[in-house]
């Protein structure tokens, strides 16, 4: 019985310690990524805005979000740097999704007759 309290404390403190270490590692990776930004990088901000880095400052980054449209953001708001491979993969998945379901599919007449009605006729 005397060993139960220290054992419980150790069992609770170890996961907390490991969680804090993991969080610090993730924060260090994000900070390194934000410090390594360079002109021409395609990035995504924390608000989901896609842009290309056109100018860098110590604490800010200028992103071109459309042709001739440049906005200024804090470096801390950059969530990730998009590689060209990731961009092509995303475009390929979107193209496959568009091919799988044609937008102008017509419902056959038999299916329309069998459909439940929402109004009393």
C-alpha cells in the first residue's frame, strides 16, 4: 500500500513529460521551417491562404496571392511550405474526383418515378 502512491505519481508524470517533449520538438520544426523561408516558396498560412513568397523581412513575409496582388503577413502565420510534388499530387486527386462524377448526369425516368414525394398530390 505504501508503494501505490509513488507508483501512481510516476505513471501520471511520465506521459506528461513525454507529451511536453513532443510538443517542443514540433514547435522547433515549425520555427525552423519559418526561418528557412526563401523567395519563391509556395506556402499556406494558418488561415488557409495559398501564396508565393516574394519578399522577406525579419518578422514579416510578403505573399503574392494572385497576379500582381501582394499581401504582408507575419512569419508566424506561415503554416507549411508546399512542395511542387505535393501540389501536383493534390491537383491529380482533384482531377480524378472530377472525372469520377460527371456534373451533368441525368436521372433516368424510371428512377424519377420511383423517388419518394415530399408533397401530397
